[in-house]
C-alpha cells in the first residue's frame, strides 16, 4: 500500500478506520438479516410459495449485478466517504418503501423495496471491501476482513430479533402491518449512519501499483492491458459468486427451516449460523497470517463446509438444523480469504477487479432462489444439497485456482 505508516504508528492509524468500517459492515449484515425475517413472514401473510418468498433475496442481490461496476465509477468520482453516505440514503429509501408494501400487501412493491435496499448494499460493499483489503499489508487482509466479518455476521440474527422485540410477537403471529414501527426506527438509524460516514476520519488508501506512475511496483499487472487477463481473479470471482450464495443459504434460511420443522420461536434459530461464523472469524484473527496462510485457511474451511453440508442433508431433520453451524463455520473465512487471494497482483486494475468481485455478490440472488425451488420440489432439508458442489469448487480454488497466472 502506498504511504503505509511505520510500525509504531500503525495501531493508531488503523484503529479508528477499523471501528468505523466495522460499523459499516454491521449495517450491511443487519440489512441482509431483515430478509431472513421477511421470507417466512411473506410466505404466510401473502400465501405464496417458498420460491416466490425467496425472490426478496433475489431482488436484494440482483442489484449487485446491475450496479457493481457503476459503483466503482461513483467511488472514483466522489470518493469513498461520499459513496458510503449515498449508500445509506439508498438503504433508507428502500426501508421506507417496505411500509407501503406492507400496507398494500404487494409482493411486487416488496421486491422493488428490496432492490433499492440492495442498491445501497452494493455501493457500501463496493467501498468497504476493497478499502479494508488495501488498508494494510495484503498478507494480513484476511485478518482485517475477519474482524469485519464478526461485525457483519452478528448483525444478521440481530435484525430478526430486533423486529420480533419491537413488534412483540413471534414471526408466525405477525401481520405485515406490524412492521411499520421497526422500519421507522431502522430508517432513522441508517440516516444517522450516512451522516457518520460523511464525517468519518478515513484516510485515503491505494493498492500497490494502482497509480499509473507506479506500475513498476507490480510487474505482473504492468504487462496486462485488461482486467480480463487475470485468471486467478476470474476464478476468484466465480468462487465469490458461489460462496455468497451458499453463505446466504446458511444465514438466510434458518428461520424458514425452523418454521418448516414446526419448531417453537423459529426466529431464535437465526443465531445458529452466526455462532459458527464468529468462531471462525476469531480463529482467523488469531491465526492469519502468523500461523496460517490465507490459502491454507480457505482449504481448511472448505473441507469443514463440505462435511457440514453433508451432515445437514443426511441427519434426522430435528438434528440437521444444528449442523448448519458447521456450514457457517466453513463459510466464515471464505470471504476474508477469497477476496485478497483474487485481488493480489492487480496493480492499476485494483478498482476494476473490485467491481467484478462486487458484481459476483449477485450469487446471493440466484443460488438462494434455486434453493427455494428445490425446497418446493423436494423439501427443505434436501434443498441444502445445493451447497455441496459449491464448496467443492471453493476447495479447488484454495488448492489450485488462486495460483493460476498467465
């Protein structure tokens, strides 16, 4: 990273940016966690199929496909902080539209609201992820991403629990009209976060070789004329696409799965996946890079995820929901490891590479929707088979894919 601080100044240099960025990651997780509450609610309130209710996730994540690249252009035009502030404004508009959506009981308007919320998520992810990656040495990027991951994943179960607490009812007793008050509170908080982002003391950072006059700092990238000439990046984009889909299934289906099993207070089962993820993130903070490389960490968690997903589909249903914790544990270090492995050696193509990685988050739209169709056809437990080939590919990327250079 250009202009990296000396060792004695690093702690103070990183502390406040890490705290601020952690708040941003918490907001991302909270916004996505709302979907895990809405899916079963819409399913019962609108009397729609599982596949139709999972379109809420599809609408949220499809924004990454459309706005992933434009987000990088906006960052280049107005900078990181103003883009963060813009993202919170978009979040607030999306959350506001949930209120008339509930009043009109309109699935279409819910999907529009989710899409606009997804736009906010796209712009925020496009800023905070590359920022965290290049804020310090690339070798320790997974450590920083793990810290961000804890803030992000703890927010997922807090969202449905917050909605349940404010409404005062279990999700299977809630009507759409009951969601007005919690969304008004959420809108106010997100607008305040937008102001915080605008005023935040975040330093400007750039990746090695990102400046045109410093291309020699990254000889591999200096020989390239297009971002499409980095095979390890393209394979990483596919890995991230698949991973986000699998992670969204592990995080976003628990309330729905618990309800399908007729378990009491299904919203409380939303904690199963985040517990596994936080445990993995803590391990990443402690072990990477001193004891474990990013590629080896990815290899280990891929194996854990494969075993966990097989246990979910092969054990008795009442037990299987608890094995999602191993799927989540496996997912924990995938994002922190895939992102820096794919972004290594991009030089002046760093922003373009980041755009492709952000676009890959659309996996969270397509794969959970596939899960919904499989659930309708073969049942909730069998639908988790969708994750097995995903984790097998990520295992390949850990073993060989990230090393490919041409």
